[in-house]
């Protein structure tokens, strides 16, 4: 059973945003500090990638571990209430991620997925990004 009332849960969920999230800000700061310049939320590309580096033809997708069901991550779990609803939602999100990635690749873009849990270790994430961009 949920420990919050319906109104409290609704207020909590309404504050969850898809743009300018904390993990996204971490990645943006790292890329900028590495001297990379990018565009945000390019609506001309499939799925509106979080970060687009046109020079490298690379789209960076920042996934929340909970909503995108990051495998073997402690942040990804199925809530105890309304399990069928959440499983269906996670399945839809995973399928949409797959379709978007396929469309981006077909359009000639490389994709980098950064998981929310990775942003909690910025030094390791910076090393990974430096390898990707040959810096």
C-alpha cells in the first residue's frame, strides 16, 4: 500500500520533469567542461534527444533508471501498488526507446545512452565520455 495519499502522490508525480533534470545537468556540465558544444532537445530529430552534438553526429539520451527500467540497478524497481500499470508503462518506455534509437541510427546518428545512476559517479562518467569523443 502507498504511504502517501492520492493528493500527495499526485503532487509528487507532477514535479517529475523530462527536461533539465539533475542527471541531464550533470552530463551537460561535463560535456561543456570538456570543451564540447551541443544543442538541447532538438525537435527535428526522432525522439527529441536530450543532447545533440552535430559535429560528431551523436545524440546523447539520458535515461532515468526507474522509468526506463535499467537492468540490475537498485533505482529500477516495480512499485508494490498497481504492478500491472507500472509493468505496462515500463514496457512502453523500453519499446519507445528502441524505436527512437533505431530511427536515429537510420538517420545516420550515433547514440550514447547515459543512465541516471552513472551521473552519480561523475569521474567515471567523464572518462567514458572522453573515450567516446576521443578527448
